[in-house]
C-alpha cells in the first residue's frame, strides 16, 4: 500500500419525484424542465462551494469537500503506521 491522505466529503443525492409522470405530461418540454432543475442545483451547489457531479435521469449527485480538521490524535496514529 502507498501512503495517502484523508479527505472529508459530504455527498447529497437530489431526486426529482414522479419523474416518469412529469416527462409523460410535458413530453417535448421535459428536457427544458430537467435543464432548469439542473441549473438550480448547479447554482446552489456553486453558491456554497460544492460541485454537481453527475446526473442519472431523475437523480443528481452533489458533493462538498469539508475543510481539514486539525486533530493531533489522528496525525499521531497515521505517523505510527
């Protein structure tokens, strides 16, 4: 194994409820609706220093990297290994 470092990350999955029914009702306008939802999620993630990573039909993955916490006990454990 090679040495590495720990990164603390928050993952959030945002899901559009009733996606199938919405696309059936909107038909040709469903892509416009989904693009508007994506724009809102991207702008919110960006506003709070996050990233909208992937989209899988009705689900969006958003991540935030947390600031590194100074914990001397963890550093001592890592150096001992």
